[in-house]
C-alpha cells in the first residue's frame, strides 16, 4: 500500500520535473521568476519538514538558519570577494554552526519551549544584523557584488535543479535508516532510547541537515536576487510562510512541503491582481485547507487513492 | 537448560535503589538479583513503585541512590541508550509503532546501529528481521501497516523490537494487559522462550496471579517498599500481600433489612464494551444497582473497574447502554450525567491541588442552592471532621487519607443519587483505611445513599456491600451476596 | 530625574505588557490554546476604537468601549471559527492538535493583519487620551494619560482577580486550569467554561489593545510583534501562571526601560531577550511555572 | 515555420494557453499564467506600471496620483492617440514583493516604464532589476542618494533608473535653509539635536544635516538615530531634553504618528522641524487625534498653494476623486507619469533606451516645480534637480487641523504657531 504510494509519487514527480525543466520553453519570464523563488522556498519548507515531520521538533525559527546561510554567504562575497560556490559553502557552514549552538542546549526542551527558543533566536539574529548595520546593511539589507546570472531562465534552472537535488537527498534521508530512527525518536523518544538510539545525537544530526539545506538555499537566494535583507530571509513572517507551506502541502512527506511552497507562492502571484487583499485570501484558503484537510494537499491525494 | 541454571551467575544485581519525587519517596531501598535464564516477577498495585524500579533499571528515571549492576558494571544513572547497548531491553506496555512503516520495517528499525552514517541498512537485517518476526508470530503480517493489525500483534511488534537487540536482560511491562486467554498463552510461551535462550527476564505486573505460572521468583512491592519475595506461591500466601490485595480476613456485613429485589433498578448497565484503540478493556459487562443499595465491583488492578466507571460517567466512548432512572444516558455529556445524579469519585481523586479544601468542596456544591449547599457542607464536615480543621489548606498539602476524604466529600457535595467510588483505599495506610471504612459505614446507615464501589481490596469492600460483582480481564465472572464470596470466590481471587 | 522617569515609565509599560499577556496565559491555562493571533485581536480593538471615535465623533470612553467590544467579538470569532473546529476535528490526531492550533492561529493572525491594513492602512494610530495634560511628579513631567493607563491596567487586573477569586463564576476557571477532567465529573460543562474564558480573554485583550493605542499607538503591522512579546512574557513567567506573567511583565518592562534610558533606545529589547533565552534554557517552566 | 505547432501557437494564443493548462495539471496552477502573448508593440494602449504601498497613506497616493495622471493624459488625447493604461501592484512594503511585481510588470504586463515606491530600500532593490530588464523606472519618493550614485557609477547598467523626488541631501539642504530663515532668524536659536529613523534615506540626510546646520548657525549637540520599530519615544525625548537644545531636527518617514503623539502628550517643550513625511498626508491630523498641532515638515507641494499652475488643479481633482489630499509622493508620482508620457511621446516609441534618452532631456512644469534630471556626470545622475526655479519643496505646519504653508515666504499663506507647551527661547547657556 505504502510502497505503491511511494512509487506513484515518484512516477508523478519525474514527468513533473521534466515538464518543469523545460519551463523556459513554455513559461513567461515572469512566471519563471516566481517559480525560482518558489523553488527556494520549497527547499526551506522541506528542511523544516525534516525537523518537524520526522524528528518531531517544531522549529518556529527556520529563518534563523536561512538567515545565517544567506548573510554568511553575502558577507563573505562582499568583504572577501570569494567565488560564489565558496560563499555558498561558507553560508551552509555558518548555518550548521549556528544551528548547533542553538540546538545543543535546546534539544532537551519540549514542544512549545523548543519553539520559543527558535523564535527568540530569530529575533536576536535580526537585532544583531540591525545593530551592526555598518557591516550588514541593517534593515536596509546589503547588495552583493556577484549574482548567479541575470538570465531568468538560467536562474530558474539553477533553482529547479538545486531544489530537485535537495528533494532527492532529503527524501532519501527521510526514508533511510537515519530517517527511520528520526521518526522513532520523534514519535517516542523514550522508546527510541530504550532501543539503544542516542536521541540527542540523532536530533542534532537532523538539525544540522536541516540547517545545511536551509543555509544553502538562503545563500542561493541571495545570489539570485543580488541582495540579502532582513525582510526577505530573516523576518518571522517568512518563517511563518515556510511552516504554512509545509503543513498545507502535507506534513511528514518532504515532497508535500515542496508542493505546498510552489502552490502557495503561485497562488500568491495569481491573486496579486486582488492587490492588497491577496495575502488575506491566500491565508484564508490555507486556513480552510488545514482545518478541512489536515493531511494537506499530499494527504488529500493519499486519501483519494485509499478511497479508490 | 537445567545446567545453565546451576552455572549461571547473577546478570543483574539491584541494590538499595531509591527514588524521590519531590517530597514523595516512590521507591525505598529495593534490591534483587537476576540470573541468566531466570524470570522474576516484580508485582505491586498501582502506585507501589514497581514501574519506577523498572524505569530506573532502564535509565528512564535516574535513581537517587543505589546500584544497578549489569555483568559487573554499575549502570545506575546512565542514559537509556547506553544502558540499552549494555544489554537491557524493555518491552513497553503501550506500543507506539511507526505508523507509516510495515511490520518488517518496524522490526528492522530495532536492528539498526546507533550510527548517523549508515544510510542503508545492512542487507543481512532483512533476514534477521524475518526470523525474529517468525519467532514472535508476525510471520504472516510482515508487509502490513501497524494500523491494520489487532492489538496482540502490536504487542508482538514491541516484543520483536526488544528481541532484536539481543538483550541479556528483558524487562516486560504488564505482559498480558488487554490480551485474550489464548493470546496470554502465546505470550507466556514466548517469554518462556526468552528464558530458554538464557536471557534474564523481569516481568512487571499488578498482581502475582497473572504471572504466577511463569515466574521463578516474585518480589511484591507496596508503597515503595518490598513486602514479600520468594516463589510465586510463597508470595501469594504471604500475609502482608494478602492484606494489601484483599485486606486480610474476609468478613461480610450485609444489611438484612434491605430487601429491594423487586422494582426497577436505579441504574442498569447493559452489555457494555470498551476498547482502547485495539485493546479490549471491557467486554459485555451487564450489572444493575437498585435505589439505596451498596454494590461493589471487585477485581485486581487492570481488571477494568476504572474503565467501567469512566464509561458510565461518559468519559469514554463505549458500545452498549447505561440506563439511568429509566432512560439511556447515551448522548449526554460528562457534566450532564454528573448533574443527573451519577457522581464519580475517581481513583486518581482529581483534586484541585492548588485550591483550598473549602474551595474544592464549594466547587462540588456549585450547582446547589445557597442554603442547601451550606447544609450539605455542614453535614459532610460532621462526617469528615478532619476536613473542617484543614478547610483553608491547599488540597495538595493534605495527607493521602485526607485527600481521599476530601475527594469523597467533594463528590457528596453534589448530592448524588448514585455515588461511584473508585479504589478509595489506593495507597492508604491501614489506620486510615479504618477511618475511611467507618465513615462509609456511617454514610450508608445515615443517608440511605446508593453506592457503586470499585475495589481491589476485598476486605474493605465486603463489610459495606449488599451485593458484589467480580471483574476479571474485562468480564464479570461472579455475582452474588458478600457472605457467599469467601466460599465461592475467595481462593480464586488472588 | 531620569530615575523617576524610569520608575514611572517602566511601571506603565510593564502594566500594559502584563495586561496584554494575562489574557494569553489565561486562555492557555484554562483551554490549553496558545493563540498566536493574540496581537491581532489587540490590533482589532485598537483600530476599531480609533475608527469609531472619528466616524461617530465619540468621546474617548465611548470609543474605548466600542474597541473592547470589537476585541471581544474577534476573540469569539477566533474561538468558534478557528480553534473549535480543530479541537473537534476527528481527522486531526489528538497529539497533533497543538501544532494545528499554532499554525491555524498564525494564519488567522496574518489574515487579521492584512484585513486591518486593508481597512485602516498600516499607519499607526493613537486613541485620544482618556485624560489630557501633564503633571509634575518630583520635578518629572508625566502625561496624566500615562498615569491613568497604568492605574486602569491595575484596575482591570484587580477586577479579574475579583472575578476569578471572589465569584462563583471564577472558581471553575481556576479549577479548569488545574484539572478540567475533574470539573466535568463535578457537573460543569467544559464548553461553557471555554466560552466564559474566551469572553474574559476578549475583554482583557480588547482593553489592552485600546490602552496601548492610547499610550503608544497601534498599527495593523503591530500584530506580530505584540504576539511575540506576549508569548515571551508568558513563557518567562511560566505558561498558564497569571501571577508569573505579571512578574515577568515587570521584569521585561523595567529591563527594557532601563536599557532604553541608560544604554541606548536602539538596544531596548536585547537584554530582555537574552534573559528570556537563559530562563528557557535553565528553568524551562518559567518564573512561577509548575511542572 | 516548419513546426506546425509553433505556427498554430502564434495564430491562436488563447488556444495554446488552454492546451497547456490541461496538459500540466500535475504542476497545479503553473500553466495558468503561462506564455501571455506579447502584444504587438505599436498598437493599443501604452502601459505604465505602478508599484505602491497600498496599506500606507503615502504609498496609496502613488497609485491614486498615477491613475489621475493617466486620466488627464487620456483626456488630452493620450500619447499620439494611444491611451495610457496604468497597471498597479501592491508591494506590501516588502522589497521582495516589489521586485517580483517589477518583474511581472516587465515580463508579463509588458509595460513601457514603471513608477514605484517611496521607500528607499525598495527602490534600491528594484534598481538592479531595472538595469537587468532594461525597464525604465522612477521612484516618486525614495530619497536615498545611493540610488543616483549607482547610476553615476555604472551608467551603462543603471541608466534606466530615475529619482523623481529630491534626494536626502537636497531635502536636508532645504531643511537647513528653512532653519536659517525661520528658527535662527526670528528666535535666535543656536543649538539642535537631530532625531532620525535608522533607514537608507536618512543616512545622507543626517550627513548633510551635520554639515549644513552649523553653517546656518545651529550647533548640532547630538544625532539620535532610532529603530523604525520604536514604539516608546519617551526615553528619546528624555535624552534630547537632557542636552538642552533649542530645537529638534527630524528625519522621519516610516514613523510619524508615534513620536508626534508622544511629543504632544508629554508636552516636550521643544519645537520640531525637518522631514516628517507622514505629516504631509492629509489624514495625519486624524491619525494623531490633533497631536500634530504645531508640527512642521518639508513637503513637495500643498493643495492650497500655487507652486506652479498645475499644483492646485491636481490637488483639487485628487481631493474630488479620492476624498483626501495627496501626500508629497502623490505630487511626485503625478509628475513622474507625465514625464514618462512626454518622454515616450518625444521618443515616438516604447524602446527603453530611447525613453531614457528622452527622460534625460525632460524640462517639464509639474506640480512641484520644474522637473529636470541631473546628467550622468553629476554625482546625483538621474536625480531630480534642486534649486530655485526647479524644485525646492516647501514647509507646512499643522494648525487647528489644517496644513498651513509657512515657507518659502513667497508662497507662504500663514505664520508659524506653536502649542503653548513649546518654549521658543534661545539657549540660556
């Protein structure tokens, strides 16, 4: 039953990836741009889902990890002029180090408390950036000298393949031995420990993986838009959007988080002609989805298949 | 196999184990040893501290003092995962398998090394997992999801997971809870198998009876202390154990004047069944209580008494029917049932610990008229004079006996037509039991109240009762007058 | 001079923080809900009160009353439209209700913020002072309105105390925060108790929103920040503990005020945030939390 | 044309869309906006994109004023007979929303030029995209000098960006000029404290303040920059009072209501003048419940002052259509749309490079003065020219619910008046 779902999803994903890969042939430059952002958000949401859906940790501050990666990359590029790849790796490392510093003491905290610490971490990072505005550009944000490409299609392909690779790796991890153990620790840490699994070690590993992908995606986004700013990679509202995307797409599925991000960002754009009210309407739809279909979009597909 | 018995030295030695939770001493100086190929039963009623001992051995709770020596290494206070590596496994009572993984994958999980780097499981795991599954009787359902399995199979998964780590010592929490007699036999055979493989087994259960056939030795606990140890038979015969479980001498004081065998009963329970997930907790229970009667439901811990009462109070979803005063209570809320006159004084007492005695009582009488409430309060303070002295004290600062009195008094403040008393004796010292007993007696004789009492302690229940039901494994197995109990049920009870 | 200013300013700010956080902690204690749309409800009360004052030329008190009413209605909508459907949903596993309520109230908060921005723009607005003018206290010039707000906060907190501890409606609330199961067995309908606590919550939060608008001003964009500050204070004080929240409000309020006056207004929130992190690490149950 | 599919697509674009929509259901709504056909370049209306902050009063007036400008142009016959069509998006005051709206305007709506945003951070985020997408862009309110510095430094890349409002340095200069005439002159004030929000546009503002205030006779005792999130200004006013200046010089735009109300409620005895953008909007009195009494701000134009013959008709029409009077950004946005329209007309095409070339030649009487842009060799390349006979702006003061123009004297229609708690005395030390 479940293996069918898996393979079906994969079969569905492959042609979707092909269709997406030839996007520049049939999509307007504008939609390529929107999807580029959506793909980066997809990576954010998948990283979040690995933590929440598998390790059972509610991270209210995904933008702490994203922001560290984004600013790490941006600062290195601006002040050391390092090549983009080096900056990205550095950003990913910053994100992991910051993630470890945050997570080590926080791992023993439960539920809302863990969530709160991650939330406060975002606030602190934000103030840190604002206070050192001479260095970081403050609220205004900083412009980076390098960008990935000015060509919309190239940027789009970068984002698409980065997301596809991240999705593949995260899905493999989530279904690997590690994912199995993470799920066990997330579901019942005591029972997992009684089976001999070091819960803290595995949770920390999950946190690092999540941090790595969040940080890389954050860095990529910086080099896509050419700017790193608090409003695009750190604000709590961005974190909220990520969480909502993951839950609406279907928690504990990794791919659901990706689908959720794409659907929500597209909906946001399609409804842009509503002007001011587009976010209101999109939020309302998401609220309805999670109340009526708590399994999310992917859960919905699952249900239909079960029904059939 | 006999040979290994002789040669075996102690695998596990537990000495002077102690655990405090705040001011409460949950475990006081407990010690025992386990040899390879030996089964020890650790028994005690709810709150006796047996589970705490098990958790300390597994490292889930950290002992305040004492040693847990496994093969010469003191592992007391180690983290759980490390203890598991050292060779102790725990079969949890409540199984929480991974819901999206198959049975086979769930077993494979337990075979995985505690390593971050192995993304792909060892291919040999598949074979081993299948072998283990066959052993515990899951061979036919390997590819099914846990949610599609019956309760017993879920427990088999737990068993398989513990086995997969090849533990030297296996701790099994309530091995037979929620199982049918056939399944009990299967599980007994499995546990026997552990012994034959040379593993040391610690069975943790409410009472000797359920594990008597299986254990080599048993250790009985009560209020955190050891009260008896020896063979199952010795423990069963032990005076203190009998006192704890039955309350000592069985004596009945039915009211001969109460002849209310005719007329419609105040409450009828018809074919009541309750399931916890997949576990059958209560099956086809039928009983009735007449106006003014004092009826007891006796049974050991885990027999289903609280489940029965909670179902009557509307706290649990059930099948079957409760007819109250001629009308079924189906569809009524917990509060409606309570206001309708069925008031439960639960086993856990459920006091408002940070509120004063008086506030607790006032909440009980909140639905009464002012004058009525004052009068009721006065009469209850007469009945339980200790509560008058403690009126301003916070409930959680009271002694156990006082808390029980407060719980009863609070329930009585509602002027119930039927008072359901669940295990009022739980964890109380003998002196307090007497006081409580007297209070109940006075209550019975002065108010003519209708009571449904649930008790493990038969001796406590018998003197008050007009009629007795015996509950075992979720079934009513006996019904009759208290004076017949000794003769017909006395020996089978423990 | 500065010391007195810090004393007065800190007192009023802390009282406002406290009032804003009490509702949040109360609703968590009694019904187990962390309402992340909390700030949004304060914003609704403030903006509706402000708008009503202009639209109907009301005096400050009438406008404040309308604002509180709007806060109450918003609280009811939050409960009936967002929270109750999730609590009663059979498709949401019981152990995941919490994350669903968190996500749903987050979304609801975003909707409130956007809806209010649409109706009233995101400009901050201030309610007319309840009492205009200034007084001089030991040489320090303080607006009467500020003192009045500090006093009003404590009057409301006092009223809450009276309702909870001195009336027969209040006791079940306290009891529910300790043991909702027992309350059902004693014949109290939990749905009534929930409704009652959401009523109190709506009034408290509405008053806090209106007073905040009168003192510092409120805009639709304040919603998220107000929620975060209430959440932080409540965790610092101990989830569910009303008195803990009040103490925490004063700790945070004075720490911020002292930082702003003595070090720099730029750094205002930092020390309090660091203390919050430390407390969560070292004493997760908060100042007065039980567990 | 070998590919029949391609041919069909070109002939029947809607059909192609439908087909794609059906074909790509797996990707959800992906296909919905796909491949909007490019409209033939030289027929139909000329589109101008507008990005505004609909939730803020200033940003909303960008959208309104741009629509009004298009109506006026169309009423006068459009651009060589072609109508001007305004396409608007709300950026929710977010740089990323603004950039994606900008991209949408450029690549999907195929506009000829974009007018957008009064926030410097947002204009700075859009600027590189205007270069990358070759899309002429003008900001009607963002004042940071970085915007024009980028044009000056990398003209080839950034030449598509224009600044349609005075930059911070000029704003500061006009504040200093005002201070000399109205504060140092009549009241013999000698000292000032600068109070600015921490944002992109206030950095050059404060720098110029610090240079030009001493020149006009106001010694700067301190410069206080505060976070735009600040809600409680008591400590800031307290600190300023502690330094005993004669006057506070402001640089605020994201905030406005809070400092004003708290200044009033706490009866801070110091007058404030400078830039207080929100005070230029007509709703400011209502937002502050009248606490604005006595507040001074520099602004572009006032509805009852005929800075140019165009000022009052525009303000009247705006008032009639939208119910309140335009903010300074509204005047600028109206002028900017007109400047683009004229440039397009002169260029005779919507080719971006031609538009830019014509924009550089702009000399147009607008609502705030004569609109001209500095050349590429000026450090403020493509910035709005400042000075007498060009654009200077004016000072207004709130008095009893009305904005009274108090400077420059040739257009002033009232005298400065302060609430009784403000002490207008020279320093005693």
